[in-house]
C-alpha cells in the first residue's frame, strides 16, 4: 500500500516538474511517514459512538502502525509492521479483514526518530516518567514502539456491545483482563499532547501484542527491566470524522477527562 502510494506521489511529482519549471517535489516523509491519522474522537467513543464507519482497507493506506478498536467496540486493534490484528475479549489476536470497520483508530507509518533507553520501570507510571523525561517536547504527537521481553504485562479487551450502546466506561466494566509473565512482544502506542484532550487520549495510550502475534490487548500495566523505546515524532495530524450514525448528535462540549482516566489504566 505504502509503496503504491509512493509510486503515485513520485509520478505526480515528475509530472509537476515537467509542467512547472522550478517546481520542487515535497519530501515523502511529510506526505505520509510523519502524519498521525486519526478516525473519530475519543470523546465520541467515550459516549458510545461505537459504529464502525471507516474500513481497515482505507485505514491501512494511512499507516503500518497504530491502535484502535472495531465496530461495536469488538476488541482492541494493534497494527505493527503493516499487519493489523484484532484482540477480542477471548484474548486471541485475529487478523483484521479489509472490509471490517473502525469507529476510532490512530495510525501512522512508523519510522523511529529517537531511541530512549529505559530500565527498572516497575509499573506503567514509572515507565511513563522515564520516557517523559526524554521526549523532546510536550507539544507534539509521538508514535511509541517497544520490542522486548517484559517481566509483566497486564492487558484488557472488551466484548462487542449491543445497541443502544453504553458509554465506554460502562462497556469496560465487562472487560476481560489478561496477565502475561516474562512475555516477548511489542508495545504499540501513541503519546498525545495535553492540547489534544477530547480528540485523543492525552499522554500514553499503549497496546500490546505477543511476538507470535497470537495475544495482546490494551495495556493496563507493565514492568520493564531494560528496553529501548523507539519514538516516531509525528508533527502532521489528520482526522476523519463520521458523516453517518450517532456522531452528528453526540454532545462533544463536555470535559470527560476524569471519566477517561478511570478506564484507560
Ligand atoms: Zn486502547
């Protein structure tokens, strides 16, 4: 998908150079690699806007890496190295089909700009603090990737919801929780600035998938002995909003931060 896109951009660029003397072709990086592409908003998801409207076929054109969820909130999405997975409430990671849809996702083409060494992080908060100290700015979006063996990872997934959809906080009351010990795998996530509150999860939002790509989920807690955290700085931001379903009428004027904190970890 990415290669095809690059070729098309390259051809358009050659055409522009032929027609417009002095034209300069844009850096590929700014066209795709460094854009965080988001579907819908976290506050809509918080209020039960769970109808999938954006296909994974289309989403895959915007990134090879990212996190999200599925139509009717049917599990946790992890995209890594161009492969998309659905961790359902049974804890199993299933391959995602292109005709499936998402109500909320964030993806990018991952290319590490920075590596942050962390060690002896005994829980999520300690890990966050170590990474926080090394992030170049608090006013940015980052994609975060950690490959390694983790002493402990605790994840969750959620079962598909039925209409009328509950709020996310009520849906997660029925979440399944999974605990992994000495597990090898990949942490896939996003760090978003405080200014993006309401649009996305401010701070860390991390998912996990095992090295055999068979299990994982939304990370509730983890321990890290020693790992290299890869950070992709993504100064570009694009957002696709639904034009159908509950989104048009949901009230997005409220501050839902305290409700969000209770369910994220
Ligand atoms: Zn999540």
